[in-house]
């Protein structure tokens, strides 16, 4: 395991950048805070990584133990070839669950964003006792939140023609990555260009776009699991905080409101921004999280 110190070495709880071998794969992760304090697991989405949480972690690390791993093929984790690794959301959830076991975490609150929602909900469904509280940021588990963008992926993948596959692969190019970061934001000058350029640089690695296509195909199995995850939330009735970019073109606002159907006391806050709400509203969201987790 390697460790690199980030920030001022004199900080009481610096942000560390580490790797942990999980089933032969080096998983990169960010860790901060006192391990004796409650753990908050941050699960990223597409096409990002734990880098998405770079502004949130420093705002929470004084009061929580924070873990933010990169999935295989994302960020700075290993990217094994598809012949050696099954790139599915189920497999990702098993990797993250094993990661938590190796870190000695038996209970945590989860922050699920985008792809982090199906990863986190699979862990919760298998091991309900692991969940303390749930924070959802543009992470969908309801049909109401599915946009035409997501429906088009399935349609084009099912058609399986050269033209339809090309339409899906367009989602792995810089124009679309930039669109996901900038669409619906209040002030585009608040969005750091290195965020979407880093995502694109890593996605441009040889073989990565084929991995992303496989995950787009696999997303249909998440939708099939939605009713089970909803039932799990009804049964557990956890405390839920939703912090949602209301102009998200991928996961729609009704998908946030739908959580109240199963957990009526869900706390919901909308922000006038797009998919990557933390790029504009990290400070405001951090304040909500601190109040929510301390309550």
C-alpha cells in the first residue's frame, strides 16, 4: 500500500492518496479524518472518479472518517483488460464491499452519486447492517428519474448497428464530457476545466471506451433492480439526505422526489446546477451533510 500526503503536512487530518490491493487489483482511494470517527463512504459516478470529491473532503474531514475509492477502470485504480475483469455494477459493488472489509469498516454512511447509486444500493441490499445514513446526489433508483439520454443508450445498444454503436461511443468523447459538466450550471466560470479534461484524459486510454460501452450495456440490470432497492429502503427506513442538481439532463428531478414514496421523511435540497453539483455547490452541500450526520 502506498501513501502520498496532500496539503499541509501540519494539518491535523490531511487528505491521503493511497492504493489498496483488492482481489489482485490496485484500488486508488482518498482517505481523510480520524478513523475513530463515523465513516462516510463517497461513491463516484461516470465519467469521473474520487477527484469529484476533492473539494468536499476537506470540508468534512475534521468531523468524519472519509473514504473515496476509484472503481477499476476509473481515476487512478488499475484498469485490467476486459478479458481479466468483468466490468459490471455487480462486480464493482463486490470490489467496494471487499475494500470496506479490508479497511475494517462494518458501518458507514454512504454518499451515492450517479453510478455510485447502483454500486452502493447493491452493497446495502446484500448487507443492510452496514448502512448508517444515506446521502444521494443525482443518483437514481426510480423510473421517474430516467432521462431520454439514458433511454437512448439502451435503444442504441439493442439495435447493435455500426450507426447505433457510434451514438453510444459519442458519450465517451470530450464534447459530451464537457456537456455533462456544464449543462444547467448557474455560472460556468465556477467549473474547473481540469475536472472534465482529467476525466477525458483517463477515458481516452486504450481500451477504456470499450469498458464504458460494457457498463452502458450493463446499466439495464440496474433498472431491473430498482424495485428491490426501493423495497430495501422501505424496510430499513434509513435517514436520507438528498442534495441534487436540479438541472441535471441525465438523472431528472422527479427521480429525487421519488425517494419520498418509500422513505417519507427524506430530506431534499435542490441546487440550481447540473449533474456535477459539487463543482458549484460543495460548500453548501457540505454544510447540509454536517448537519444531517450530526443530527
